[in-house]
């Protein structure tokens, strides 16, 4: 009944994980420092938040 090839259904979770990881990388490298500078966070706190986001991206 399912006419979708097996390769396509197997690749969908990998693509979702890749996109989520790329989103975390974008957030930690570009968005987080910009927001931190805007609200006045210190550099050490910004680095700690960046590290937390990158660890979260690695757990995917």
C-alpha cells in the first residue's frame, strides 16, 4: 500500500536531524552573539551559551 521507496523514508529522519543541527549552529555562531551584544551579556556568558547550544546540536 505504501508506494514510497524505502530509501526516501530512511533519509527523512537524517535530513531532519541535519537541518536541526544546522539551525543550532546558525543560532550559536551568528544569532546568539548578536542578541547577547544587544542585551549586554558578558563575553564569558555568551561563550558558555554557545557551548551549550553546540553540545545540544551534537546530541541529535
